[in-house]
C-alpha cells in the first residue's frame, strides 16, 4: 500500500474515534476514559509489533530516537486528555474540527523544525482548513 492509503485509513479511523469516544465518555470521567483507551492501544500496538517481528529491533534503537518517541508519547497523552475533556463538554461535531487544526500546526512546525518547504498551495489549503474549522464554531 502507498503512504496516502495509510493516511486515508488513519483519517477514517480517527473519524470513528471521535464518534466512539463521544459515546464512550458519557458518564465516565474523561481521564479514566483516556486511560482505558490507552491500555487498549498499548496492547494493540505491542500485538502488531510482535506479529510483525519488529520487537527484534529494540536492542538497536538509538537514544535520540527513544527520547523523541517518548516526547511524542507525552504530547499524545496531553492531546488525548484534552480531547476527551473537550468531548465531554461539547458536541463531537464541534470538537473534532478544532482538534484538526493540528494539521495547520503540523505544517507550520514541519516548516520551522524540519525545514520542509511550504508551497503557496499548501499555505492556501492550510488557511482554508483553519477557516473551515472556525466556521464550525458559529451556529
């Protein structure tokens, strides 16, 4: 499969995540809901690692990679905790578009931190994504 196929699968799964989480977080403290979700992801991810034999790469991991993966994990945790709290407080149809402004932040950080080129088309698309997300706030 190509990278965009995986990206599309990711987008479809993320959309299901919002709906399933909104239903699941009802009458459950948001931090507890996040912890339950995290345990499921932990088992699922390690099952995939062992099924694909990727666990054999553990001894060869570089410290720099591990540090950045740990920092990414912290960022993911903060994101999920805030996301579940927002889902408890507002409709998924309003929370999810604001959460997806992360796309614009990712593009900006990719340019600043990774020196990725941002074309005028990407810049325009990013501006439209932000405008679209903000439009969902007005009812």
